[in-house]
C-alpha cells in the first residue's frame, strides 16, 4: 500500500543532530514540512510474522510503487532528499477502518535493514555468489560474511545507468540502496540531506527490503516498557536487570552446532611452521592435496628441511616427511635447508582427486618430452571409472552450472570429458546443459592408453592446455587449484547419472619438496562457514586486542548465530507463547522533490537542481560487522572499566 502527499514528518518525534553549524544563527531544521517543494510517499513491507525468540532475516517480495507515482516519473528523475523508518501493526480502529500502531523496539528489535528503490523495467535484484578467490580483506563486507549477496543487476548489458543529466558524463542511477544498523535508534536517526543534494534515481517503480528482526516481546507485557522474563539461551550473559533483552545480541544457542579445526597451506619456513608433531603433519598433508597413496616418514636430520614437508610425484603419489630436528640447537656454521614455496606456473605440476564416482589425475606440463603428438603446453588427464558404466568429469565448477545467477543458469553447465558412453570404450568432450546432456564438442584430445584392471577402466588422455573453443576448458598452470564435478551412469548408455559429486584439484610441482605451515583456525556455525574480517592494525584494533568476535573459538554470539526462522533458544527450551505470533510491517516514508537538470535555464551553463549523493560507509569495527565488549576483571573500579576501539582509515578505503 503506497500513497504520496505534501511533506509532513512521520510521527517519530523531533530529530537531534550533533554536527550542526555553530556559527549559524538558526539551528539546522530537520523537519521536512519546512521544505515547500518536498513531497513524500509511504511504502509498507509485506507482513512479518514471528514468535518469541525468532529471527526474521530474508529478502521480502518486492512492492510496486503507486501507479500515479510511477507514471509521473516515467522517463524522468526523482530526487530523494530523505527518508524515515517505522515498524507498525494495523489494528481495528472501528467503523471498518484499520489504524497504524507503532510496534515497540522492545517487542521487535530491528538489528538492521537493507532497502532499495529501483527502476524495475531495467534492473532487478539478483543474488550473487562471491568469488572464492576474493582477497580475504574483502570477505564479509556485505551480508556479514555470507558468500552470497543481493545486487541490483541490469536486465540488459550497459543499462547500469541512464543519462538524463546535463552532459554524457552525468548519469542517473537506476537503483539506490538505503541501509542502517541503528538497532534501538532506528526511528530517531535522521536521514535527511542538505538542500540541493539528493539520491537521484531514474524512473523508480519498485521497493525491496531485506530486514533483520528479532522477536523479543514478553507477551505478558502489553506496553512498550521492557519486561524481563522471556527465556534466554545459556550462552547469554545479559542479566534481567539490564533493561533490554539479551536476544538482541544473537547469543549462540546449541541449535546451531559450532565446529572448528586447524587449516594449513604451503609456505616458506625454517621453524616447523606452527605444526607440533608428526601426527599433525601427516593430517595436514592430506588437507593440502589428494593422493591415491601417501608415504609418511619421520626423520631428525639437520641437512633436510625442518618441519612438515610434502613432495608430489608424477603418478599422483605423495611423500610426507616430518623432520623433528631442533633448529634452536643448530650449528651456526652450517645453514638449515629451507624449501621455497614453488610457483604453480612451473614446467610440470600434478593434481589428483578421488570421488565416489571416478579418480582423476591431471598433469600440466610445458615440456615437449611427452609420448604424444601434442606440442608443448600439454595436459595429461588420467581418469579411472567402472568398466560397465559411463563416467565423466566436469572441470572448473563443483555444480552443474558454471555461473549461477539467482535461480537461473544462463551460461549452462561445464566442459566435461565423458568416457565409455553408449557401449563404446571411446571418449567424447561435451558442453553440458544445466542438468542436461548438452552437446558433443569437436574433439581436442588424444587417447594415449586404455586398460582394464579389476573391473575399472583407466584412460590416459592428452590435450592442449588452451581450449579449442570457448566451450572447451582451458587449463591455466598459474591457477593452483580448481573445482570439478564427477558422475557415473547406471550403464554404458549415456543418460541420467546414478551418482555425482564435487571435489577439487590442488596442483603441486613434481618432485619439488614443499613446506606445510599452519594457516588459521577455520570452522562452521550451523553448517555455515565462519567468516570474520578483523582487519589488521591500523584499520582495526580488534585483531591486536584479540576481540572474541574475531575467532570461532571465542565467538559467543553475534550475526553468525542469527539465522532466518531459527529461534535463539537452546534445543531443550520450549518456545513460549508459540500460539501468539507478532504480525507487523516495516514502514518507509521517502521524501522527494522534482529533479531539473537545468534549473536556471542557461544552456551554456546548466545548473541542476540537485547534486547527486554517493553513499559512503565505514564502521569503527572495520568490516568485522560487530565486536564484543569484554567484561572487566572482577573488582575493577567502574571508572577504570572502559574499552576503546579505533579505526584509522582513508576515504579511498
């Protein structure tokens, strides 16, 4: 439901600003009604329904703006000069009329929201997956660490902006993002812009919102005052005397199992790389690369690299060595050998992967000394699968879609090598469809050998690193790993598979010893990967302060423990008032003005009515999204019980 009128401040009270101009004889006016050219329209979200302790955190269905407003700005520009937010219930007001009643923040806590005004004719919101090779500093910048985020995406290439401005360089956005994480201050936070400035949008038609709400309402209370008594999970340390519900901090309950483990990487090391013993070394090696056979050994030799050493062989087998020599007691006259982390673009690298369907080894070589008619830059691919069924490997993805966009797959499936299909021991290359057989590609492979052992067919293939067409996969020796997907059929007839699964291939140089070092502690909460971007000093203090939010080992609560639809109570705690849902809507009031690209009418010196505002955002916790206020030791005087965090950043950040 949307309407628009002359400007009038929503019933949220008067705003207070802290950065007014002290030299001005009059304070800054935060009332929109004082602006004669300003109008507004109201937008209501679809209904939100929750029970006590439940989290509501999802993208809601889009809301169409009123037809009169859409028609008015069709082909022109709206200048949004501010907005207000509320959460309201619609109750019976008598005489068949519904009346808006504000929902207290002590009932429904708005942790944050992300909202969009969009030209729905040219742009739609699409859930995007963050690239797995993003720099760690940028992980968690949106969606609080999620690997997926919503992005306003043009329906046609090149339609990210329109051009109603005064010159080709002045373009008007087709979508604008509005977001805050003010918590209990959501209503009285001022979102007004100075005169002559606005968020400009071309031909808006729809409104979208993704709110995060927490139901904290003790149903024994019917007024806005907080009434303690609702249960909290055991991990919450907030006492009932705090005056607010501990649920707003998203305490971790046992409904979301927390797991963590040590991770490892190749490195340059002369001190053991943070690995404590042989048992950990052998376990670490198996996380670095798959192999059909690991040969583990232990030594104490100053003439060999110290710590955990892995060596890959051409057949995919791997030697793992733990050298326990104590470098602190080494003679100064004789240096200790330290292997360097090899470049993945070396002349000969190998990777192996095993799935329930097939085993595959890929050897990438820039040498010409291979038993093949191929020239240099050769990929040798060995695939092992059941002799009485077809089997296949798709490269560059761990699913049947190369580049998913929301629930669609415009690019289709991956390049795949299919073996033993249709009753023939031959091999074919295919460009798969999204969950479909796709089409056969022009062959780019040579069959080097084919043999059967113990019911398994082994084929050794060779082909150029560079794909023969855009549909063929190109192997890049500079890429240290890539995902694959494997499948096997029910027979040799190429049809729907009888099993498939993902894996990955990690390349190591052949016969070149590599050091393994401890990398970090990783983990999951409720099956979701734990992401935290606690930036190093000086951008953030959280890492150097060892704030509990930075590590899954010390993480007690926060956004990672809030999950849409999941109660924040422990599994053995009964959700109270389960038959009393709270139903309400979020309400946005957008204040707008007409935009004129040439308000003075001077063609030689056009002066637009509004300058376009760009939204800049930075947090003191610097991309961590949150932080813990650490409890002071018992007996600390209150005057000394303080915690300070600081972020030192530049505008370009």
